[in-house]
C-alpha cells in the first residue's frame, strides 16, 4: 500500500504539513491506521464496580500525576531562606496556560505572608496627589484581563555551558510560564495621582524582605502595565505576589514586582541594587547594556524532549511553545534534520500578544538518529537565532536573555537528549 | 466642581460609557479622584522584617483566601456516595478561566480512581475497524487547544422558584466554568476507525460506576468534539474525567462524558437512561423535547452580587460573564435601573467562541435602591430573555436550560440580594 501521507510531506526526514492540524485536513489521514490502536471488546474495570469519591472543596491533580511538580523547588541559595528559583515542568504540560501551582518562582527573600486587610499600595514622588490604596479601593477600579507570559531573564542560561548538559526541557527553559492576569491598568492609578511634567520613570518596590526594586519607564506604565490582582481566575497565588503585583507584559520577569507596596514617580531610573548588581547584559567589549527590558523572540519543543522516550518509529506530534516580548508570534518553523530543512508549524488560536503560543507539527520518525529544532519569528520580524550566531552576537560573558535555538537529539533507541548542533 | 464623568454617561442611574475601559479612555477619568485613596507615607510591615517561606512543589491559594471553595461540595444525594454537584464560587473570581480546583462538579456516582496505565478507550459499532486506544497512543495524535465553557443543563434552576430565594451568584449560577482544554479531535479517531455509511450517531459511555451514557450526533463529533487530555495546561483533574473525557463545546455539560471508556457508532440515538429520565425539557403542552443540546445565550453579573456589600456611594465596576453554546458573544448590555435603560458593556478580548466572555461596566452608585441586570446577545442574534418571557415560552414544568436575566437588588445600605423584577 502506498503511504497515504506522502502528499503531506513538508520538510525532510518525516515532517508533515500543518494542514494535518486544520479541521478540513483531518480527513486526509483517514484509513491510514496512523498508530497501533488494537481491536478489542470492552471490559469492566475495578473502578466501575463501586461508587467513587465524593465532591471536594478545592480540587487537586490526580495522585497518578504526583511526579509533576516544580523543578528545583527545594533549593535556596546558600545561607538564605526562600531565595532562589523553581521551574515549570514544561515537558508535562500542554496548551498555553500554566497551572498556577506550577508557575515558576523566583524570590529574593522568600514568599512574604501579607495580610490583605493590612495591604497598602503607595503612589508618590513626582505626582500632584500622593495616594495610598487598600485592596477594597483597588478592586473598585476598572480592570482588564489578559493572558500573557512571564519569563525570568536568566531562563535557558544552561545553554551557555560550553558542553550540552544532560538536562530536560523544564530544567533548561522552565523559568517561563503563562497566566490569565486580571488587574487595574496602572495608567488609571497614575492618572488618579496626577504625574507631574517632570515624571519620566517610576521605581516599583516589593513588600518582601528584599524590597525588590526596579525602575520602569513611564511610557511602559501608561502602555500596558497592570496592577494584577487575579491569576487564572482567582486571587494571585502567594508566590506570584499576593495580594497585588506589578505586571509588565513582555518585560523581563523580575521587573513585574511582586507584593507591590510602592510606586515612586521619578525623573530618572533609580539604579537600584537589583538592576545594577544583576540583570544587566555584559557585552563582547566588556561594557554592560544599561537595561534590556523586552524578552526576545524564542521557542522550545516541549515534546519530544528529554525524559519522553520514543518507543517505536511512526507518527509523533512535535509540540512546543513560542513567545516574544515584542508582540505576537508570526510563525514557528520546525526541523527534523538538525536544521537543514524547516517546515512551518500549526499555531493554536487565538495567537495573543506577549503570550505563549502553542505550536504543533506532525512527524513520522523513521527510527534513525536526528535532531529536532524549532525557531520562532515574531510580528516585529525578529528571528530566533541559532546557537553559534547568538554566541557571536552576545560574547562570552553573556548571562541573561538567552534565546538561542534548542536542539533535542533523538537516538535510534528513542532516547531524547540536549545537544548543540 | 462639575462631575467630570457626566459626559461619559451611557444609561440612567449612573451607568458610564464603556470607553472607560478602552486604553485611550483611561485619561478621561484623570484627576477626578474617583475613589477614596488616602495620602500617606510608606511604613514597613511585619512581613518585610524577616525572610518569607521558600519555594514549593505545587502551589496553593493564600490561606487568606480559604473562604473561597466550591459551594455545596459536601452534599451527596440521599443514599448515594459522590452523586451530586458542587458549584464554582463565581462571585470570588475574575477573568475567564476557572481555576481547575474550583471547576464545578456533577457526578452520577462519584469520582472513579482510574489507573492511567490501565486506561483504554474503545471505538466500535458501525465502523470498519473497531479500535482500542491507550493513553500512550492517544497522546501521539494531533492535538488542539481551546478555551471554552462547560455548563450543567440544570444550572440557574433556582430562578424557577416561585419567589426569589436568598441565594448568591455561585449558588444560583455556579454550574458553569471555563477551562483551556487540550485534546485530540474526535474526528481523527473516528477516521482511524472508519465510520460506515450507516453511522449517524454515537453513544459515549463513561468509566464511572454509573456508566453515564449519552447519544451524540455524528455531525457534532466531526465538527468540534475533542477527546480532552489536558485542562488548564496539566492533565485533566480527576473530577473532570482523568485521564480522558469527551468535550462537546457549547453542549449541555453532561454530554461531555467524563472518564470516557467507549464510543459506539450507531444509526440512531440510544435513548439511554441518562437522556430520558433526566435532561429533557417538559414543554407547556406537557410533551418533552427529545433533545436540547446547545446551551442558550446567557449572562450574569458576578460583582456586585450577594455577599459583596457596597459600603458607600461612588464608583463601582459592574463585572460579569456571558456565554452562548452557539458561538461568540456579540454584545452584553447592563441596566442599573431595573431594566428601564441599558448601556453596552466592554468585553475583555479576545472574545472566543463557546467560551465565557468577561464584561465590564462602570457605575456611579448614588446610594439609592435599584436593581442591576445584564443581558447577552450572541453572534447568532439570540437575546437572553427576561424572566417573564422565559416562563411564558417554557411553561411551568421547565427544569433545564434556564437562561433568564438575573436581577440583583442593591439596597440603600449596600446589601445585594436576588430579586425578580
């Protein structure tokens, strides 16, 4: 029998056309017995022979999924409490939303226990009317809802290692997550306070023991900044800034100050400890860029990825996430032959600005060794760079904002590993 | 000082124009000191004086939000275990996504404990090749992600009471939730099995002890039905069908068979116990409609709603959710004078088909008693009916698919209650 999928070939080594993922294209694979489903009759399993457990107050994942948790959550920086990071296990997730319980964490002095009845947000500095808001007043302002990503500027740093470390997708790239954020546009609160003509920047300060502080251009504050109060439908989780955080779509994550207690309008950036001792990019000439706000265009294949073994040749779905701090993802391309040929992936709709976008491609693995790669292009036309090009542009001292293309090697035995190609 | 908001009036009794929620309109309220924020200086709270708690494996809501849980979760039907319903506390949520832990539940014999390694899905009946799928084979098929609502056909039934019961928003309307669902289009699996020319319907059967079963037209199966494997990014929660459920966008919730074990392709509907003893609509002439699949166009104001007291006159945000089983929400109108005048609400983007849509309107409460109402119009042109019109159309025996307009009474003391107007 001729292989009915041949007309759908989109690039070398088994990549198939994204029409496979469009409604009209579903019939194209009909009758091809893509996989090894077995004929059989129905049997009655043990769990059908007695009533199950009753309703619950607040649900939790299945106990069979107990291996899915944040990566590295138990490790604080030496001599500190709650200072460090935990990562989202991207390889176990699908879709766009990150479950709030699995959103990555990056704390500079742990998660403060803030009583919402005592919470206050001060807006002062170069304003006509310094104002203090409590939660009851904040929730009466107009709110908006947006689904957007948050990424730590140190994400994917492991790819800067000289040799490819034996790490998984979440271990390397798990400092990015996406949530539905609901809050009050910061512009409305700044208008209430009345920014004076001298105001050009603001300094946002957190209510944690580290008083994490960052300078933000006022233009961003009046563009799409939120004082976020809700995450994925419910009040913010403690580790994401309960009861209120700044949210700066597309900007490096640490600028979205959690547990937001104070916004001072200023004429110049404050050059705080957190934006000078860290989070600056050392360039090839040894000088540092003063600020790098936008997170660059990026993508990663989450499946297949290390830990997910391909047990036999045949059809697989290549799936991953793409994002850009500069707007929408325009296109994602996938290679199944180590970067020699590329096929356009299907994107799940709706594609949202400054949000994770799920891409999908069908791949018929022939059982031979190869490497899988993805590269994203955003609506600004920026293209995710290959590793060599990234290193050449950014020099040996680069440490933040790593957006190079990830390659996953698939061995003949189906094992998947991190490689440099 | 003249009220700077007068030019934004959109309907009687303080409703303001939805321009307030558009970016360009934010400046319109500038300098008006909309609320009672207080000038003050920053102080250092107790939680800033010591490091907070460390990272965690799988996060949970703040303990200060412990009052937010599913409503009625502790009550099973007499003589049964786990047979009943729990409701989403809509009045505590914002945005579109329902946190998975708060998704409503409706079980007919509790939540089965299904071992994913033993899970199987059988597709048989009028097909060329009866097939059995396990989880490992299912996840290799092409998947899609969509954010859509699920609503129990018995939702909002409390509004059929002769007198308005003293209930809250979640108690009355909490059998609706929205999730990001990811799964394999059912059409692809049916194509694998090869539906014969006699096939017109399917019967879907659950793997719970009740073997919940419903007949579904094949046209729906080939349109937008999913075998859902992921909910809000992670594997399905047990109470939502772990490890796999049918998901029929826009159809009454019980048809989206949880713990899906079997799909039989048939020539006619099976007239199962679950679609004859329940879930049929008695009409005014005493006969029953055979099937009512689509959930009708509907909306409800979640804030203000009972339990949320208005402590003083002034600006409030009216916010709620609207949805339709027939497609996108085209418009939501809000009344602050018991239905005499209506203003168009702002809709959070993107508006998605068969999904909850968050609407928002600004309202300046003058402190007097009144009733707040919302009505939704969908892209098919269907308009949510007033209570009297709904009862006239549906007769005294109606029990499912209640989509009448909800009115919340605001008393002079700020108390909010369920009323019929």
